[in-house]
């Protein structure tokens, strides 16, 4: 287990953890042990550009500082999780997803620190989720873990040999861009067959719309607006066969990606996190079936597959825990 061993002086101190998502931003006050003591979420105004987003993040920090004051806690810094490739040492966004226009090249850590007068530590959101699940979530106590986030996109993080793997350019864990079909669907990253094009919320919604356009009989047709992945999950749960089969297909692609990852990394646990983890067994069972069928028994027998226990708080806790580590170092 990593993280900072809390000293008595840490008892009245907290780090603000922020999970900046393309549609939603969540934040909390986090203790040195990873306990989330206050929590809130707000819609992300990604369309406002980097200046507007920085102002929004500064306002979130102000809100959390006020929460800390009410709890008589001293705030020692900010841990921020963001999509994209992050240089954690300098806090610079090396490459951002199209969902956050203008984010690439931003000196995020320095810019936010200047406006909130607190040290700011930035990590990739999948990596932060992995850190949170590893220290205080579904992978607690493990030395080698793979955490996959399935939401609007697909991401994740790798715990290897008892530490979070960042990689040479800070990009380790870009699981969404693992190819499951060499000649498959084009991805926005420039590659083909990326698993994100089959199992993300975006992909599931798009596949549902394709099925509807084909005239198939399904309760999804009763919606008065374009179908989203949550609709597919709800319909599947209510017994809609078409919705169930969409999730089986998506889950099977996830299973193919997990098979490759487990072969490469040999984790003791795979944790499925992110918004679509709420689909639970509807998505995980087909993924696990493919994984168990394709893995050698010697690897499969010792492998646990679990759902996130931290839910939407995983990246908040993880970003704050990584900041605790860096600020105490
Ligand atoms: Zn890709």
C-alpha cells in the first residue's frame, strides 16, 4: 500500500481532490489516508475554453476551502485529475482529448496554483482513479492491479509492483486505445479498432442509434430524444433483448482488451470503474466470459474481477492521494 502515512498533524489537514471530466467536475476534501470528507459535483463548462475552465476550477477550489473552514481543516494543496496525457512533474497537459478544447499545452498546475494560492498537483484521470481504487477502493492491499474506467470514453491506470505506473511520457494506462481489431473502426486518436470505439458510452449510444435506424423492435424506440448509453443499460435491466445484446457485444470487446492486458501485466485484480460500471453484470459478465475463455487457466484462476467500490469518488480520492504524496515528499 502506498500513500502517505498520516501523522498527528495531518488529522486537521486536507487536500482538495478534483476530477475534471468532459461533462462533470467532482471535488472533495480528502484526508492523508484517502477518506473523502466533503464532496460535490458541478457540470463542466468545457465550451468556455481553457480560460473559462480555469476560472471554474478556481471557483471549485474556493467552495472546497469554505467547506474546509467549516470543518476546521487546513487545506494543504490541490490534487487535480484531468483527461489527456499529463506531465505530472511539471503539471503541463501534453495532449488533451477533443472533449476539452484548448487544453493541450496548458501549464495547468502553475496556472491554477497562481489563482488559488495553493500548490497544485496534476495527473491523468485514469491514473488517479487507479490510485484511489488501489489505496482505499476495490484493489486495496494488492501489489499488481489493472483499473479500467468505462465512461464517455475508456481509460485506466496500472499498479505494477506496488506503484502507479506513469510511463516514460506520463501516458501509461491509455487502455481505450488498445486495438481489438486491426482493421476496425477508426478512432479520433488516428488508430483503428481502439476498444473505446466499441465499449464506451459514446460507442454504445452510437450502436444503439444504428440498430434503431435498422428498424429493429426495441423499447429504446419509445424515447422522445436520441438514445444515450444509460438508456441502453436501463432498457437491458428491464429485459429488452436488443439492449442486452448491445451490452453483450460491448462487453465482449472489453473482454478481448482485458485478455491482452492481463497477458501483458499479470495483475491480481481487474477493477472496472467509470460511469458504465453501473451496468454491472450486464457488461462485466460478457467481458469476464471472454477473458476466462481466452486466458490460460494458470492466469485466470488467480485473477479477481471487481467493480469499483469508490464510484464517482475514485479519481477525487486518487488525485488527492497523489498530491499528498508529492506535497509531503
Ligand atoms: Zn484510439
